[in-house]
C-alpha cells in the first residue's frame, strides 16, 4: 500500500498506508489508544485528517485494509460493491465527498442511489472529517424503512425495542415487564429478550411465551429471543415460532469466528426464518459495537470505528429488519467517557444509514465508565434529531440481567414528545384500539393467559 503525506505547521507527516491514515484521523477514543493505532497528538490527528481529505474514493477500492484472500468480510464487501451506483461519486476525494453529502441538494433519494456503491471504509473515512452536527445533518436526510408486522423507520416515527430481561428468566417477571412497557407505548420495533441461559429449551419456552402474547393481543410487533444463532436454527427446525433471528456480528472474519458465526451460518439462519413465512424478507436482527474486534483480538490494527462500519457492510447483504449499535456496552477500555460514547453513537448511526441500514442504538454505558444518565439523555436526543429508527426500552433504564445502564420506557416517551415523533403506524393504531375497546392494556392482559400460564 502507498504511503500518504501531508505538511502541517512546517512539519512533514507520513502515514504508512490507508489504514494508518484512517486510524490516526479518528477522534480520540480509548480503544484505539489501547490498540496502539491512535494519533500521538492532536496535531498528528489534524494532519491525518488533512491527508485523508485529499485521498480519492477510488483508492479505497484499490487497497483493502484486510487482504481479500484472508478475510471473509472483505470478500463480501468487495463482491457486493455496485460499480454503477459508485459512478456518481467516483471522481471525488474524501473531502469532496463530505461536501457532497452536506450539500442541501443532496437528499434522501441521492444518498440511497449511491449507497450500494459505497464500501464501509469510504463511509468511515468521511465520518472522520465531520463534526457532530454534520453527522446529524446527513443522517437525518436518510430514511431506511423495514417491515414485519410493524413498519419501522418512517420519518416522523420512532420505535422502541422492549427489553424485558431477567436474571433468572422468570416468566412472570418477564411478562410483567412486557405489559408495563407496552402500556408506555414501547415494543413496536421488537419485544426482544436476552436469555440468562443460552439453552435451547429455555429459548423455545421464551419464544412460545412471546408468540402467545403477540397473537392473543394481536400486537403489531415481532419477537426475538437473543440466543446464539445456531440454537435459533435448531429452534426453527423444532417448530418454535421464531420471528426475528438474532446474532452479534463484527467487521472481521476473526471476530465473527470468535462469536461462532460466519456468512454461511447466517445465510442458513435467514433461510430457516424465511421458511416459516412469518416475515416476507427482513427477518434478521444484528447487534454490533465499537471495540468488539479489539476485544476478540481480531482487529488487524484497524481503528474500531472503521471496523464497526465494516460490520454494517457485512450486515446489509442479509437485509436485516433491525441493526443495533450497542454503543457503550463493552466499557471504558474502548469508549472511555461520555464524550467518546456520544461521538461513537453519532458515527455509528451515520455510517449505518449511509450504507442503507435500519439503524437503531442502545444508548448505554457501563457503571465503571465516566458517564451518567444525563449524558445518555444528550445522546438520546441527538440521535432522535438524527432520525434513529429505534431505541431500547428497559424498566428504569437499568438492565438487571446484563448489568448495564440503557434507556427507559419513560425516556422513549420523552424523546417522542420532545421531537413530535410517533410509534410505528400499525402500533399507534393498536394502542388506540386497546385504549378504546378494552379500557386499557393491563385490563385486557389480565384475561390474556389461560389457566396455568405464568
């Protein structure tokens, strides 16, 4: 790979390759420092951003950050690249691409037209030249709509994943949380449970519980039990009522292998879910997070934000219904404080939207990070303005099973009210119906389950 050079303050800077420029151009974050790829000073960071701004977008096609023959994700990114869609911007540098995206004449239709011609490294690169307001301004232009029983991603609407986790998978406690969340208007993106134990038996038990609830109350939403994808395939084979298939994914083959997955397994899961004919096309739910590749020692000395964007490029070939950046979940080793978490959340949403993905965000932090709930209020509001498709709904914003801090049912009500947003159209109508016909959801739910059910 060719070296890149620039001069700043009468000093010459040399960056060994494209990956080196991208890493040093990233805003400061603890994970890149830990990996040994971050800029050594703010001046070097600015110098690398100057060098990056002058790199032609075509260079990204010539210089894969991970060799094509060594990485499945790289092969998928380059094999799925659309040359015709790229043609419109093929003459631009990264800096010129930034100006193109910020131009008022560049709208939703323009961006969706070029999206198949973008590889993630281009998108990560341009994000490094943007202020937070730039990331918001561009992302809010883009509308990515998906549909299962509910329609998620329409402008003017904001959905919520109802997350009723419990440390012992107590079915009564889970049901109580679900009904509480539904009463606050949460759950139109998905009712998704992280099981405390990843056993096939427990997974199918939870899947049947959710299916019975959704069918009995005719809720226009979908369910997901977030166990390992191989267990979900077995559950489908056993006749379990699976709506969405979940899996954590990342931006390199090595990291995906550490998760126990590859493209073939994900394709098998997608085909299995489609065979149930519960959803027509978009049946996958992926979660990602900056720092996962470094944590798995599969980062190839690439900065964590670029690797995160590569995960989105990997995801889009499976046409997911939802994709979720769990932005502050891994901890301060990767995103040290609220400033880094907020920046990462805005970057992730921007990159995912440019790549054509239905982006959601778990606005969250761990208790040993330098962040608090006020910081999450800020990120929640900023991402709401940016057009994020959905957030998490966790009772009290405190996940008592996963032991991290997220956003609450009340937070979802706040951001919808503050920004004039509504639940998904089908879910909004359902809420009105429940209120008018049943005198409230909880009264209807009291008659929901047959004798002997939790």
